[in-house]
């Protein structure tokens, strides 16, 4: 299996196939990873890519294995078979949510979503899809049902 991350801003596709796949089925990919570039705010993470929900929910840990925060990307994906191998392209739909341990949250990069639409990097349909997925995630947070149980059932 290969996994790529596609971003619109900046426009890039990054091969993240080196991440350790802990679990995978038709709706969920759980990976352990280190940051692509060195960071001071966290040192590693675990991601729960929920293909059916359109969320990539990540736990960001510090060097002492303490949870720093949850980071949620709103995503779409493409699955192809290349030479008999599954190739996932996880498409970052720009808007993100950072969730803290106390349940507070921040919505990030709404400006990038608008910028991408104005620059014709995404379609109006993709923007609407991103906002729908964002709204369902925010509802989960507001109902104190975040993080989803699957983030503990399929633990690293």
C-alpha cells in the first residue's frame, strides 16, 4: 500500500508511505508517524484517517509521549490500484480543527478554503463538501463525543 498526501495550499503531493500502518480496513487507516519537518510544538503522532467520514484525526504528542492536542484535517480521498498495489491519495480540503484536552477547539484555515475557491484550485462542490464534513465534526465535539471511540478501539 502507498499513501500520498495532496495539499492545495501549498500545492504539493507528499509520499507518506513511510508512516507505520497500524490498522487498515475499507473505512479506516491508522498510522504512526514522525513530522516531515522538525517541529518544536510536537514530536510525533498517530492518525486515524476516517475515509467514510472525511476526517483525518491525529493525536500530536510531545517528546515525553504526552498529548499536546488533537488535529483534525477535513479530507477527501482517491483510491487507485497501480501494479496490483493499493494507492491512496488523501486530499486535504484545507480547513482544519485543533481540539484541546479540555474540549475547546479552534477552526483553522477557513481563509485558505476561500482562497482556493477563488483561485479555482477547488470547486464549489468541494468547498461545500468540506464545510459539511467540518460541521459534522464540530457537532461531535459540541456533543462531547470527541474523540470518536474508534480512536481508542484501534489504539496504537
